[in-house]
C-alpha cells in the first residue's frame, strides 16, 4: 500500500445502536457513521469498542451494506 492510500487522521470506533428488541438500528448506525465522517473522522467499524461480538455475520454485513449504500466514503473506513 502506498502512502497516498493510507488512512490518515482520527479513526473513531463506531458504536452500534440497538432497537428495543435488541436488533441493530440500521438508520441510527448509518446516521452516526455519516456524522463521524462530517467531523473528519475515519471509521473503525466493528472494532474493539463496538458490539461486533454480539452481532451475527449477517447483521454486520447488513449494516456495512447500508453504510455503503448511503454513500459513506469507504476509503476512510477500516
């Protein structure tokens, strides 16, 4: 990976919000990712501070698909 392609600056762990029924709240997750990006933060999605271990692989993929579909810059995600 060249230095031009490296993620720079702050990478924020992304909290995964849940609904009352304990399912992931996709709309709030996407909104939070968009807000973090608007604050010039990169995203550490499902890192050590998220709830990744509490989510099924399908739930994580669904959340990632929603973030990508919302137009979040994937070059600033890890």
